[in-house]
C-alpha cells in the first residue's frame, strides 16, 4: 500500500514538473513574442528618409491600409501593423486623406500620423497641351497656386534637376524645361511646394516616354530633345492626330532638304502674339527660334506637347507634301509644290 502511494506521488510530481516546464516554455515564448512585437513596431521600415505620398480612401479598412503600406515599403509587416492597431483600438480612427510619409518611420509612428488630424488638403490642376511655361505661370498666378516666381526659378534652372532625370542631362545647355512639363490633370496639395509640382510633371513625362519609345528614338538616330522640340511645334500647328502625323512628315521632308520649317508658331513664341499668320516684319526677327529666318529646328521646344504630338514626331506619316496651311476652322490643307500652296492660301485664307 505504501509503495503504491509513493508511486502515485512520483507520478504526480512528474506531471507537475511537466506542467511547470510547459509554463516556463510558454512564458519564454510569450516573452520573445512580445520582444519581437515591441521591436517590430518600433523598427523603421528603412533608413531612407525620402517622402512617399500615401492616400487613405473612403471605405478602406485598416487591413486594406496595412496591405498597401507594406506594398509601398512604408512598413515591414502588415501583421504587426494590424496587431498594433487592434491592440490599441485604432481600427476606426485612421483618417481618410493624403499623407507625406518618410520611408524611415516605425509602425508606431505611421499609425500615429494616420490617426491624427494632420491631413493635407488636395486640389486639382490641369495643364493644357500646348501651353508654354509662361502660360502655366499665368494659370498658377490666376488660381493662386504656389509662388510663381519660385516656380519660374524651378523650371528655368534645369541644372537643379540633372541628378534625377537623364533626359534633362541630355538637353543643350542653353534651354530650360520648356517641353518637358507634361500636360495633364494633377492632384496637388494646397501647400505643395514649387519643387513638388515641378517634380510631378517631370515624373509624368518620364513615365509617358517609355523605354520602348526612347529606344525607337535612338534607333532613328534622333535625340529626345529633337523629338520634343518638333512635337512642340506640331502641337501648336494642327489639332487632329492624323494631321499631326502628316505635318510631322512634312517637317521632316523640309529638314531633309535644308528647307526652313517656316512655322508661324515659332514666331509667336518670340512675339507672344498668337497669330495664325505671322506678319512679314515678324518673320524677319533675328532670333534662333524664328524658323522663317533660321534653318533646322529651333534651340528647344516652344510649348509642352501632349502625347499625340510626341508620337507624331516619333512615328510620322511618310508623305510627298512639303507645304500645309490651317484653315480658320482648324482643317489642314496640304500641297506638294509652292504653287499649289499659294493657290490654297488664296482659296482658304
């Protein structure tokens, strides 16, 4: 009987020992889990302090937000983000809006920013195809966007952007960013800096001019600057996509034989008059942008062309036309010879 009681006692002690060891292991596991959790929510996503714009949209859950934060590289773990948000009751406190978040924030800091009332208000701006820098400046001035003097400084001193954009490094030294401020509709913050606005336009240009298009330009023995310069003239000369391709072919025909482009739009760029037909006096202005007086392309673009004009300059229509005019209604009339062109002028203008 005594030996049986001893055996039961030993079994009980063994079970107790197992339970104690299990509890110890569990405590250690919890300790390490908590340590990893605390380290995780306090570890920055990266060492890079660069800003990324992150927008929380209406109807998004905190889980949706965490997945996109992870995808954008703004947090290391969506699981830790979700755990921290759930633990602290922040599920329904994430604010809708746009945020400029440095990439080196911790999860705790990201949540703090997303749950505070520090959202920057947005506005929409539209840059029209064919606008020159001065047109954009007038638009900004009218709409109260940014500091126009500082914006002008940003777009006229291209060396400020050399490090970021290869197409700017390849531009001639005597030109500004005319032609490279891609016309489009943009969402900007009310307090956006002139640098942020300029970068948005340049980034858009860089995206639109794909590697395929850049390779096509190189294969033709042309430069990006030549293409954008011609596209900027085409943009101001004709309205319709098919006409743009034909006019591109006409301009290339003229360039091939050393004939002047004789584009009234380039004279308007000098005078600021915006006339359909330049006066004889204006066509005699001594300025390298005057394509009546100087052969070849002008030093740089005369406007910021849209995609259809850029594509026309890259993929022109082969034609035997050398002349064209645009009617008051916006239709393009083509001629092969100067005599045909004079007759067309008499008929349509």
